[in-house]
C-alpha cells in the first residue's frame, strides 16, 4: 500500500499522510461496493500480495460496477 500512497501523494501534490487517508477511504468505499468474493482480496492487492494475474480481471469488473 505504501507504493500506492506515494503515487497518490506525488500525483495529487499532497503529503503522504494525507494520501494514506485518501487511499484508506477509497479502499473502504470499494470494499463496500464490490461483491464480498472480491472485497476480501482488496487489502492484499493494495499491499502487493495479491495475484497480479487476476488484478486486470478485478479492475475490469470494478470498471463495470462504475459504468466504465
């Protein structure tokens, strides 16, 4: 998750502390909106522990949830 926090911090021009809060908030929103079978894996993906092969599938499904 630290890698994502750094990316958000750099791209948004905010402190890492602020970025960490933002990432945590978005993570909770995503977990609330996605099916449990996917949400239980989100934390491991954010930490970089998830199966990268399934990450694109997960992203595609999330896009569908948000009309993309």
